[in-house]
């Protein structure tokens, strides 16, 4: 998959679930017309942008291996990007937002290898190499901005999506491809498809749904990385890739008719329409402010707050996610249920289907999908009548409370959940805290409900007072088969 790409150490670190999106650039397939489109856009853009873009733009073109005269090759870009600690890969147009952001976290620019057609020379709704290479790449020559981009990817890849997000992603992807196709072949049937796709997007946009973390952080991404302005409100400079790569919008965005707003966390709650020019844009005083706002937003996310709200987001997402307990134990799977107490503290959780346990993003030996193929469940919290949390108990404390290996034990949590079974053994983390206890012939009850019975096999009791983090995706990416992508490349 990585053949024909200049060897760059960053590319070798990529996990399989990201490598699946990479495709060969096939540079020899670019036509004379493709090269002419590149030269036309770049010559007009560079001349104009030298006056209105952020100061790092022109220098960035050189530092990232972007030539005005020829479409850049991944080989050449990687050879030069390596000097500033980044890399680039060619992909099939749209890829899932979480994957896009994770590439950024690895300091890898995602480049759509296709190039816009003549009919869409000023602007294309579909990702293309002009947008990706000439738009995104130059500004990473600014160290402050490059770190913002990396950090954004790191945080954004943990954002929890919703089912509505997935619908919207597919709808936008479809209409962008259709509109680019229309420049190649016009026909009434295609126009009908586009009209139907536009109606579908409008329907989804008008749906009354609570915005997910992913939708909010995508808004921040749009108003900064894609369509950001920097400097003074009355005389801003361009740095967003969507502006730097658009002949039309790079000029029209500076007109008084386009409202300029001071960039704050409020931008997270401002939606956008990818298929139209933007009626308003956000201006950040400097790149450092971008990072400040990003951290402010991250403080609202489940990855930092955990708790019942974080777990509920994972349940609502119906997607693979992870919770981390106060002991550092990480449980990954599709979360389907939780029980909370009167203080909204999670006292029980459950996953359905293949699940895995990890510590510090590394799967615990013997606790992968094959062991937990039918899901995972566990009570949480403190024990009733005992001031010391289980995770803080040393060997003597455990003996004092009758926690002996190979002995039957019965105990009750403050929530009223009761556990009775044969204590097999426990597992501690690097700090010496107990994080997992195994029981056989075990029954777990809550009020009149049996949550776990001996017929279910061995109970692996997760130890932790609380959920400290919840985020999208697995703790250890090698725990799950995440390779699913099918190419969108036009045949």
C-alpha cells in the first residue's frame, strides 16, 4: 500500500486502520489538462495570496515542496516534509472525520489525489489535490499552527459521534462526488440525483438533534483549518485551506458582505454548508489563540470529563468506544447499558458483542475479543460500610475484608449491587492499584434483577470508583478489526 511513497518514518508508525485509506498517487495518470489546471490556479492564487495570506504561506510552499508549475508528487513532498517533521499520503477523496483527524495527530497530511475539472476550476465541493496540497500544506511551515493541527487531530479523534453524524457524512460525501461528476458529464438524471442529495442534506440539517462532540469539533475545524482568517478583524489574513485553494472565495471572503467574527469557542456551535460560499468567517488574533480555544473545548469533552454523561454519549453513538476507570483500566466495546445512583454516578455498565480490556492503550493479555466475545459488564464504586476503595486496598487490607484467593466471598456496593462468588485472583496496575478481580461460580444482583449468573462463566470484575474518561474508538487499535474501507476511486 505504501509503495511509490518516499520512505518517511512517520508513515511506518501508522496503524492498519489508517493505512487502509492510503492509495498510490499514480502520478502518470495526470493529463496535460490536469497539469494546466494546477498551473492556472496556482499562478493566479500565489500572485494574489502573496498580498492577503498569512506570512508563512509563500515560505511554506517552498518548505513543503509545492511547485507552481507542476502537480506535486507524494514522493517529492515526503522528501521535503520530512525536514519539518511531517509526512503526506494520497487518499480517496472523503474519509471519515475521525480518521482524517487521527492522520493529523500522526503529523500526516491527507492529500486527495484527484484534481478538479475545468468547470469547477474556481471551487470544488469535493476534496482535491489543489485544496489539500496547496491549501493545507503551506501553513504547517508555521510551528505554532503545525502544533495546533497535530493537537487538533489528537483531541478530535477522541470525539464521540452520533448516528446523525454518520448520515450527514455520507450525504455530504455523496453530493460532493455528484457535483464534481456533473462537470464531466451533464445529463438530466444526474441533475435529479443532485437535487435529491441536496434535499437530503437540507432534511438532515433541519433535524432537531443534540449536537455530538464530533459535530461540534468539526465546526471548529471548519472555521479554522478550512476557512480561518488571522489578524485584525478589519484587515485579516487568510490561512484556512478552503480559502487558500479557492480562486473565487480567496477574494470574495475579504469583501464587506462577508461578516467577520472574533474567533471564540462559540464557533463550535455555528454550523456550515460545505456546498456553498460562507456568509461569515472567524478571525483569530494569532495561532496561539486557536490552541487556547481548542483546549477550552476539550475540557467539555467526555475524554476529560468521563462520568455518566460520557458513558451516555457512547451508548447513544452505537459505535465502538472506550471508558477508562480511576484505576487506569480501559474497557472498549459497544456500550449498551448503565445504572446510576441518585447522584448520577455510574454504578454498573455493560457492553454487547466483542469487547477488550487494556491498560495504557495496550491490551491486557488474555482479555481480548476472543475472551470477551459476548460483551463485558461490571459494577463500579465503593463497597458498603468500608471507607477504603477496593483499588486502594493492599494485600493486608484485602485479607482484613476477607478477600482471599480461592475463597468464596460476598460483598455489597453502596449502590446495593451484591456480588457473591469464588475469588480466583486479582490484577494490579503499575502503581500497585487493584484493577481487575476474577470470580467463578459468581452471581451479581441488583434489587430483584440478576445481572450475572454462574452460567455466564467467569466474572472479570472491573475495579474503579468512577469513570474518568470516555472516548470514541478502542484503547488499543490492534484489539479490533477496523479495516473496512472500500475505494471511491473513479474507474
